[in-house]
C-alpha cells in the first residue's frame, strides 16, 4: 500500500489550510462531541503528561466539530484516504521503517520526507517548511525546520518519491513551485547542525 509524496503533501496542506485539530490517537477523522464523551467516559489513555479525566472534553474542547489527528495519525490518515485498511503506526515506528534517513542537518530538498524526533513526526514541505500536527494547543500547522527540535529526516517506506506529480523529488532538481530563495541554504543547515530548536511538544 503506497501513496506518492505529492498525495501525502496535499493531505497535510489541506489539514493546515482547514485548521484541523490535534487529538491524541485520531487518524484524520471528525472529532465529534459524542466521540469526546465516549473517550472521556472510558478514561481512554492519552500521552503521559495529560490527564484522561480532563483531556478529551476540556483540553480538546476547541477541536470538537473539527477534523483532527495526532502527529503520526496525520500520516495514517493520508494513507487511509487512498488505502482505507492501512494500519496504524506511531511516530517512532514510521521513522524506524524509513528506507533512508539522516541527521536533520543533512536533510535534502525532497518534499514529502518525514522529519522526526523521539515521539513526534512531521512532513517536510520544502523550502525549509514543515507540516505537522504539533500538539493539542496548536493543531495542524506550518512551521520552520530551523525553529523546531526535530533530530532526523527519513524517506517513509510506503511513500513513492519517484513520482514527481509536479513536485521535485530529486534533490538535484529545481522545484518550480518554490522560489530559489526558499530552498535549504547552507546557513540554515549550519543552524540545524548546531541543534537550534524549541522544547518538546506532544
């Protein structure tokens, strides 16, 4: 079960444009009040630093009535939009299954790569931008690689990076959709190598 990098990016770009929410364990689905109440009543587990007694109805109240996912659930949702039976995976499992990977300071200009740190994952959009379900307080957002705390990049096992679909998939190609000034510069790479970034999210 494979999708193209262009399909993966389109899904995440839609989530950011439509301001989808972040809800632990969701995979790109509507977060209804009924679902929130159900998870609350069951005291469904969530991340280690969240209280199940308040998470589903209080912490995630802003996302009720919106599409939502958690960080890895966004990727699962992208796959399920094409292959409905695609299995669930965690951020760390997605990264472990990558067919190629490297330190974040060596990231090539290939849109659709994953960017990862232990417990969290996002998708590289190109031009130094990341699309990610950042956390309960943020939802789906566009961020900058150099301003985040990702440690590694990877080629997702089930994503086809050879099909261009209007996106430059070879790091030596010029992406017609990105101005030259928006590509990863040597200065940006140097900042990444020096470990600049923010604190942890969910």
